[in-house]
C-alpha cells in the first residue's frame, strides 16, 4: 500500500506540472521555480513534512521537496543560532544535493557537446 500511495502522489504532482505546462503560458523554468517556492511555503507552514510522512517517496522525490528542505533547514538553524541561521541552515541541509548537481553538470559538460 505504501508503494501505491507514493506512486499516486508522485504521479499527481507530475500531472499538475504537465497540466501547467500544457494549459498555461508558463515555461518549464517558471513551473520548476513555482514548485520549489510552493514546497518552501508548504514546508514553512508545516504542511509538507506531514505530506512526506503520508506519501513517502512520492512527496520527497519531486522538486517541491527541495523547497521544503530549504525551509526546514532555515527554520531549524534559525531556532538554534538566530537570524544568521536562516541562510546557513538552508545550505547546510541541501548542500549535498547542490554540490552533486554542480559536479555532475561539470562532468557532463566535459564529455558532451552542447547543441544549439
């Protein structure tokens, strides 16, 4: 049952993104940014962590979870170190993903030619 819920929730998030892409003038960059911001807002309100508890990987894999991670890191570090922790907490919690994206992008740029 856990896999079915994760599949349905992850699929619903993808359907929302595809409908936004097909039915609105938004570009993929707009939709990506919107999902990150929505995840951050829902994470800041405490809704997204409950959503992850319910849906598991169906809610923790999509890009909206990155916004949630930014918000959770900022809030937890701000609670312990004050206002400076807002910036440091975001990067502390998400640094592994950001670093991986930079490293993989670098190696892909070395081995593949850009078309365009």
